[in-house]
């Protein structure tokens, strides 16, 4: 694909450059040995423009493309497919772009392009592709990754689903949220049952539009992140997108009973910050017999650049955003209303994950890619955090090698939380090729158990997931 002359070069060319075809390749070369018990499919969502972008290009703009490695019986196969959203189909039919990106002025007839390019979630036996601004979930078949089509949860979904919903591993419920940047209600929260029907939905009253991105859950509660990175209402009214960070406005954390109404939210305040991604949250009993909620995530003190890029050449930026997040723990006492906030590490990390089989319950281990000293967002290794005290072990991908979000896959029947494997797509910048790397989650310092050579370079992308049991069928 030819690079548009007006596009931001750091997120459209080189290792970010899109690929222009779809492949299905079996019997990939494997260095080492894939664990015999590892059976399923690693999938990663990525922005990948199908047509040459017009105007300024932002990394968030590209059409969704999902790359997958299906594993079973010690073998591996690769698939990649565009997510064929309604907008994708309209542009293919027209043969030209019909939407401009988020760095361009808004058009009244085409406000936003729902690309389903951000996240993936496995719920009720379906793989769903999701968009960061909240849109229509699209179901994908496995292992082919062909688009089955949009879903509305049997006609029960009244709005959209933003990226980073959570699946309760015990109840099978999907806890999701949606938000609007132009009109109230600015935030909505819902719950879908394991059989794929929305059983609960409520609107949340907040002061204005926010740049939401994630939530957290416990066994009984949903934690909402009302953070002071807001949309400029006057600019939006004028057809321009602009966010601002209000450093003098506290962050607010809303504790909502999972099936509660909007009026049941209890708000806790903490110093201003932004949080793209949480790791986990859970409930604990306090010394007085009350309940406290503990949440871990990656905290950014100030997400808006205040100096020119040349002054911080090793701190990554994404257009109008500055990316310097640190592992942090919050504690919200539901009895006293007290909030504590503690940074656990001084190494910048993002895209954190945990053992999804224990989401919403106490966990000791978290896995976070380490941010490389590069001007764009790249991960040069992964840290395994002890969430009790922030101590970490690490695995470094190697010179000129950059990983993606890691996914933890539990060993079947494992009793220990960290008994399993970490999987990540790793791109070799010098060789211009990619591979799926499998690590022993208990021994990150060891060499990879397996490296699966992919038939192509996979562009640096967003979020990944594990689809259990699909194998190579």
C-alpha cells in the first residue's frame, strides 16, 4: 500500500504499515515445541486501512483486521481477515474512502466510522470484534475469522458496546459499557447473559462527555472510570474533535452494583489521572468487617503533551496523547469512603492482563508489556508482576524485536493461578517478519517454549484474546 503523503508517518509505515491481502496457511514452522495441552486460537485485532486514507491518518482510524494463530496437536495455522463492518462494505462498494479520520473535521452526514478495530472478546461461544468509541459488535467465525455479521444480542441491545467489556468467569455474564461524546446520556452500562441476551442496562449520570476506555469488575460490582480527560464541547459543536485534560479536576471512580440502577453508583475521588486499561479488581473484607474494593491498572499522571516531541524523544506519543503509564493500585473502602492510591513500579507498561479465569476475584499475578524507549508505542518485553508488592520478573524480546499484548492461557486443570502460558505476537523490525512466541508463565526468564513462524509480517496492533478449544478444526 502506498503511504499517503499527509499521513502521520510513525503509525502508517514501517512496522505499522498495513497488509493488503488475506491468508490461510497451515502447518507453520515451529521452533521448539508447542505444549500438547495448548489447544485453541490466539487472535489479535489491528487497524489496517483497506483503502488509501485521505487526509491526516491516526492509528485508531484503520479498518479492523484480525490475525489469528490456531493451535492444536502441536501444530499451528495462520489466518487473517478484515472485519467486514457496514462501513467497510460501503467503502468497498464505492471504491473510495467515505469517512475521514479522527484528526480531520467531522462531517454531519458521516460522524464516525465504526471499524471494529480495537478489541476482541469471547462470550457465549462467540468471538466478537469491538470498537473503542462504542459501536456494533461483529461476530467472527473461528478459525477462519470470516465475519459472520453484526449482533444485537437477540434484539435486546439498545446501544453499542465499547472495547474492554468483561466476562465473569463464574456466571458467564458479559459486563459492558457504551458512551456518547455529543449528547446525554454520556455513559451506559449493561449486562448480557451467557446465552447472549441483555438482561440489565442502566444510564449513568455524569457531568459531560468523557474519553472512556475501560472498566473493571468484581464479583458483585462494576467500577466506572470518570476521568478528567474530556471532549471539548465547543469544538465538537463546530465539527472538530479535541480532548483536554483538566488537571485540577479529581478523577472519579464509580462503584456500581452489577445489576444496580444509575442512581446506585457511589463515587470516590482521587488525584487527576488517566487510565487506559485496568488489570483486575476484587472485594476484600476490612478489619472492621466492611468491604473494600481493590483495583489495579496502569495510571498516567498527565496524558496531554506539554513539551515538544524533541524534548522527550523516548516517551511515545500518539498524535495528541502522551503515553507514560505506571502500575498502580487503588483501594476503595465502601464503609468509610476512603481512597488510597499507590504506584507499584517505575517502569512504564501498558496493555496489562491477568488470568481471565479469575477476573473479578483476588489475583496475585499480572502481565504487562514493557514500553520501549521509542517515539511510538512499542513493547520490548513483558513483566510478570506480583500485584501484592509490585515486584517483577521480565522477559525481553530481543534487539529490534517488539511484542504485542500478551494473553495468559491456563493449563487445563491447573490449581495455581500462574500455571499456564503467555502468548504474544512478536515482530522483528530488522528482518521484517513476525512470529507467535509461547512462554512458560511460571518462568519468564527462560527461553521461549515455542516460536511459531508466521507467513507474513503482522503490523503492530491493539488487543489480543484466546479462543479456547478451537484448535485447527
